[in-house]
């Protein structure tokens, strides 16, 4: 599930939830719920997170284990 991926990416990059929440323009509580899987993440946030971590949206959503973004990104 995506919530594990966004948690693992954030931890691997040693970034605090507050920093990611600020990047997404939301309250840290809302972002925390995305990571816990208790709140669905909107498409716009998935796209921004993929850009932030330089991975594909399919990787974030668990559709592939290849984090490589599509060509041209």
C-alpha cells in the first residue's frame, strides 16, 4: 500500500513529517494520516510526492517496485 511507501521514502531521506506536510501545503496531522493509511491521499499529493522524491507515481502507489520515474521527468 502507498502509505508504507511514503513512510519508507520519508524515513530513507531522513525528513520529518512536518517538512513533507509543508511541501504539500497541508497540516502535519493530515499528512500523518496518509502515512498511517487512515486517510486516502489525493491524486495531487501523490504527484507532488513523486516529484519530491523523484520516483514514479506507480512506485508510490505500489504498482511497481521500480522507483524510476517516466522519461522526461
